[in-house]
């Protein structure tokens, strides 16, 4: 909670400073010229994101099964590129820090699984202009993640140990991302879901996969 409050305050302070770069169009145009005459222009945008995730870990191994949702932080920066002149389709990527995991019970004890990742999304967005200054952006694609921290907590025995390792989870994760974004001038908001496809269990005979519902707000400039 303290981390989320600090991040929210930081974004609130950053928005007024970024607003001075606002412009009548959604994104910054990069113009390709021939003989000093513009012949084509493509939109490029950059954004900041801040929000929360609500994640689960579903595993055949009951020791690692966290089927109840665990809340965490989701913060990142993105860049989007128009795929063709006058095209409504954009490719978006970036870097996020996202806290996933889950909660469950094993042999009568409550367990929480904290899985913190650096995540790179690879998305296609379709921009639909709904009103002046307002558009909606359904998106689909994938993501790649690398585990950077987190703990498995055994509340019954009051023990905690690292989530990634021999008795925990693999660091690499990847899967599908689906969602919907909305933008009004510089302000942006989105909701989506990460569907883990990689088996992050250390045991090849068990299947362990993540899932994460997320919501973020931010700015595009």
C-alpha cells in the first residue's frame, strides 16, 4: 500500500508537467520528407502507466496453488507506433514492473505467493475515434516476463522464502494479453487480462500458470 501511494503521488505531480506538451492530436507525428516536401506521416506516442493487478497462480501442485486473488502494483512506460499511413492500428511495447501471485491453503496453513516481474508487452491496438478528443482502443497481443523478486509466505509456520528457486517457480513467464483502453486528450485508462501460457513449475509433471486482471491510468504524450 505504501508503494502504491508513493507511485500515485509521483504520477499526480508528473501530469501537470507533461500537460504543457499537449497538442491538438493524440500523438506526436514523425514526418518523412522527400525534397523538403512531406509525403507521409506516422503517429508515435509515449505513455506512463500506474495501477493495480489482481492475480492468481493455478497449479496442479497444491503446495504452489494460489487460486484466490492477490492484489499488487502495476507501473510502467510505453511507446506506440502507427503501422501505416492513416492506419488505425498501432504497435505498442514498453516496460512494466508488475506484482502477480496468489493466495491459497496447503495442509491447513494459509500461503501467499508474491511473484514480481519485469514485463514487456507486445500489443496491437485498434484506435476508434468516438468523439472529439476521445477514442477507445481495444488491444490484443502477448507479453514476456522475467521474475525479479517476491516471497512465498507460510502463515501457519510463520516462514517466508524466495518465490523463484528450486522449491518455487521458474523466473520466465509469457502469455497473452487482452484488454480495452480509453483516451481523452492526454489522459488514458485501460483494463485487461494476462493469460499465462508458460509452465512456471519446476516440476515438469505439474502445470503451473499465472493469470492477472489489471487496471491502469496514465498519460499519453
